[in-house]
C-alpha cells in the first residue's frame, strides 16, 4: 500500500519531469507507476460499462497496461492515479497529453471502480487537476473529446465550464456497429481563472 | 412554451428525484444541487423513452437548464 498522506502536494516548484501529487478533499492524484496498480484493476479493462466510451481496448491485459504506464514521462504526457484518500484504494486514472508548441493539453479520465460512479469524483479531482495544469504547468488551453452518449462525462465537462467547440458526427463505430458522435470541448486558462474567482466570491458570500 | 416549461420541470423533477414545485423556470445545472452526472443521464434517457427519440449530440450538451429543456420539448412536440 502506498503512503499517500506523507507526500507533499506539488507546488510552484514543480518542474517538468517530476512526479505530480495533488490532494483534493476526498481523493488523491499522483503520477502512476506500474507497481502502484493492484491486480484487481484487471477487472476495469474487462468491464464493458467502464470501457464503453474509453479509447483503450477492451480486455487489455494488466501487464500491457503497466508497460503503457512507463511510456508517460511527466513532461508532455502524464498518467495520474486517483486514490480514495480514506481507504487508499486506486479507483481510476487521468491521462494528460501536452502539445508544447501550442501550449495545449488534452485530458481524459477513467473511473474503473464503478461503485465510485455518481459520487462526484471527477468534478472534485478535475478541479485540482485543472488548477495544476493552468496555474502550475502554465498551459493555455485544455481540450477533451467525449462520445456524445457518454452523458455523465458530457455533464461533467459542462459543469466545470468547458465550452462545446463542435461535434464530429458519426465519427466512431460502437461495439454494435453503430455510429457515435464525438463532442469537442475546450477551456481557456483565462476562463478557468474567472470561474475560480467567481466560485471563491460565492464561497465568501 | 408555458406548457413545455411545466413538462420540463416534471421530467427534470423525476430525474432529480425531487418535487417539481421545487424547480423554478430559471433553474439550471448549477442552481439545483441534485442535478449531477447520473441525474443528467436519467434526464436524457427519460426524454428518449418518453418521446421515442434519440437526443442528438448538440442537445445532450445543451440541455442543462429548465429553459433549454422546455425549448427542446417545444421543438419535438410541435
């Protein structure tokens, strides 16, 4: 079991390539390493409901996933595990890919432990992640691609202030051979600053 | 539009598992605490079931206020 409590949250001093550690109210995000992934995570990749809208192949083997984790460098590609801070259980992960030239990041999330669905994990943790991406890493824009019928994911992006930048119609074939639309979302650093400021003012009121 | 707004409140109330009297015409995803990601999923699925439609991508994104749901209901029922 990894000690999540003694680690210090990544601060202004964070440098490219260093592991990332972020603490939300109930959950902890930390640069994922192969040894941190329990065997039980295999069930995530075998669960059709979990994998339905994810761009990772269904039934991927855990050893393949662990090799995949090693390809992330904490510079232009990050993979951050999401732990329930209280019971120290790994419940999912974020991926962040950065395009340096355009100072832009694309993010995605997978919550593998389905009992955590509907508990606000993504909203709570993505706020911390966006703060880090914009204010520590200095990224100008964050984007995401979401399958339109992934209603919960669409809701979460809207809730956090992402704007719909377009829809790619009939862009992906689903497991039954039908077409799926993809929604493109974007969020600028300036807009996130304003939203965070508005929320802080509301909290003061 | 008035009827559509009342319909919107009823459908939203069922998705959020609250009384429709507790929903105002200017409420949205931010003002109603129980409007979370699962409630949003229930909302879209109940619209599809009730009207035998598939909600298109633009509306899946945009149906995040009572007004927007009311307007959408007006469009699909007229």
